[in-house]
C-alpha cells in the first residue's frame, strides 16, 4: 500500500506550458544574431573591414551551429567565460586598489 505522501513525491511534474523545441531555440538565436544594434561593434572605425567581415561571418555561422546543436553546453560555456571574466576583473580592481594605497 502506498501512502498519499509517497504518491505526491513520486508524482510526475506537469508539462511546461510552452515547449522549447529546436525551432523556438533556433528562432531566438537568429533574432539575437541578426540584431542590427550588434553590427559594427567588433569592427574598428576607419579600417577596411572586408577581410575581417568574412571571418566574422564564418565565426557567427559556426557559433550559431554550435548553439543550435548543443544549447545546454553553449550556455554552460558562456557562464564559465563570464565567471572567468568577472574573476579577472575583480583581481585587476583589487590589485589596482592595493597599488594606489602603497
């Protein structure tokens, strides 16, 4: 005999109200990558960016493919890169404060 408490613990949670299918994730990724506000951020002003544009296009396409294939791994890598960047920034700020006190 199963008690009501055990039944509650073993109950399957309800399905999410909105399914995150490959199509939804892909369209969200494309919306972010095609944002016109992000164009030109990486290109230096006053330089011929024709050779660099091809590299950036290939990089964006490879990144988009990777995120589409492995969204969980991509999110974890982005989180790790952000944490590493924050740790580096914190270290630089602490060193600068120590140097100013000396």
